[in-house]
C-alpha cells in the first residue's frame, strides 16, 4: 500500500512516549503513529455502524422490559437459571 506524507503537532511528552515505544518495538515512530491512527479510525467506524444498527433495531419498537432483564440476570449462575428473556414491550403495532 502506498503512503503519503502527513504532518501534525504533538505534545512533547506524547512524542517522547511514541519514540520510546517505537524503539522498544524496533519500529519507526511514524509506523507506530500510523497504526494507532488506523486502529482509531477502524474502531470509530465499527462504533458508528453498531450505533446505526442499534437505532434501526430500536426503531422497530420491540424491546425487553427492564423487569424481565433484571430477573433473568439475577438468575444467571443459580440452580433456577431462567431462559433468555423474550421481547415483552411493543411500542408499534405489528
């Protein structure tokens, strides 16, 4: 993959930490920074897509009540563990 130059400013302490990490990994500071930025962007994309999916799901208006969730969660690991709760709140007509 080709790369392009990109310049930005860092706090001096952050630059020092970056250089120390790069040295300990026998990599360049540029490589470490590039990987960190890529990971950040990947995480942000994943979070955004997950949020969009959650909103679509919530827009359906089908939920599990907090009472059902609490009862199920409290039963986990007990001799009388409940099955996973099913939706019991419907805010839209089917």
